[in-house]
C-alpha cells in the first residue's frame, strides 16, 4: 500500500503531442507502461488514437486522448485547459508532432515555407508557452522536443524542415538557460532515420543504401527514440542538450 502510494507520487502527468502514430505512439506506450499519466494529443488520426487507448486499457493502463491541431494557438489552449482541469499540473511536455516535405529549395513556395514553420516550430512555441507558467508555479518540469538530425546537419531538399528543426534546437538552448533557475529542464532529441509513415516514400533500395552510411548499419525504430525520452523523463541533471539518436549517422 505504502509502496503503491510512493509509486503514484512519482508518476508524472505527461503530454505527448502527435501521439497517434510513429514516434509519438511509441513514446505514449513506453511512458504509460512506466505508470505515468499520459495525455495523447492527436489531430487527424482519431481512430489510431482510440486504438492505442483501448490497447493500453486492456493492459490495465488508462490514458487520455485529446484532439488538437497544435499549430493553432486556440486549440493548444484547449488541450492545456483539459489537462490542468483534470490533473492540476503538467510535469512533462513532449513536443513531438511534426510534418515533413521534400522539395528543391527553388520550388518551396511561401505557403510551403509558412506551413512548415507553423506546424513544426510555431506549434512548439505555442505548446511550450501555454505549459511553462504551470511548471514555474510548481518550480519543476521537463520539456522534451523532438527535433531532427537535419536541424543539426542540414538536409538537402528539406531546407524549410531543417530551419524549423534548427529553430527548435535554438529554443531548447535559450529556454534551458531561462528556465533552469525554475528547475525546468529543456532538451531536444534529434532522431536520425526512423522507420515511420514520415518516410513512407523511401524505397527498400534506398533504406539499404542508407544503412551503409550508418555506423550501426541499421535504420532506427520508434522504440529507440521512446527509450531516450523515458530516460530524459527520469533524469534530473540534463538540460539544454540536443541528444542525437541516430546510430552514429552523424557524429
Ligand atoms: P509520423 O509517423 O508522420 O507522425 C506524425 C505525428 O504528428 C502524427 O501522430 C500526427 O497526428 C502528428 N501531427 C502532425 N501535425 C500535427 C498537428 N498539427 N497537430 C497535432 N498533431 C500533429 O512522423 P514521425 O516519424 O513519428 O515523426 C515524429 C516527430 O519526429 C516529428 O517531429 C518528426 O519531424 C521527427 N523526426 C522524425 C524522423 C523520422 O525519420 N521519422 C527523423 C527525425 C525527426 P495525426 O495523424 O493525428 O494528425
């Protein structure tokens, strides 16, 4: 009984944006399995979100699912309001939702550019800004941003994506300095190539070629990123870091 009480006190309220598929879904599963109170945010994939909720329920874990387009400030406000009204606090925010687009730089339109920045960078600004006041009140918190190897090295034919992800990493470092005295940690995880819907256009031949460039000679799995998130959720002395999880693709 005492043990359970202690464990419950250690359990954290965690929001995972874009938790319906791919890396986000793996993060939701690993954290729910750790006993944390997870709120899965989705936008379009309602059925997938419901399936994850159901699957976890069968294993005895309750999660919340909440629809919000995180590129819209008003919808982010609704998401945070829901979590605060239900749990009174937010311990961890995982900014995972994102989109990708491959285009030659000369063919990127204003609309492509603005959509990319809105979806991948402004969304992180909105979610983080709406959550941080509650973390400051509690004098503790952790923000984990899923950026990308391309934010660090630059990705050919993905200039707008690379800019958005580099922006996230800049935000991570600056905010870590600003929020450190409030006991709030801010870190980025920069995945390499992970086999998800985001890469559904990559052919088998291209994956094989890619493996030759990666020292660990394999493509990343969603669980590889989720394990790093789990570690960062537990950690208490890492902040302002861009953690590469990429099989050594970029060192
Ligand atoms: P994915 O399989 O395409 O899944 C994207 C997720 O983001 C979905 O759950 C989607 O939700 C959600 N999402 C997109 N726009 C959203 C919005 N406006 N509001 C709320 N949710 C939204 O992609 P992934 O590979 O798992 O990528 C996850 C993160 O990792 C992204 O930030 C991506 O840039 C980053 N990353 C991925 C790779 C890779 O190789 N896969 C490499 C580096 C970085 P709905 O379907 O419900 O709309």
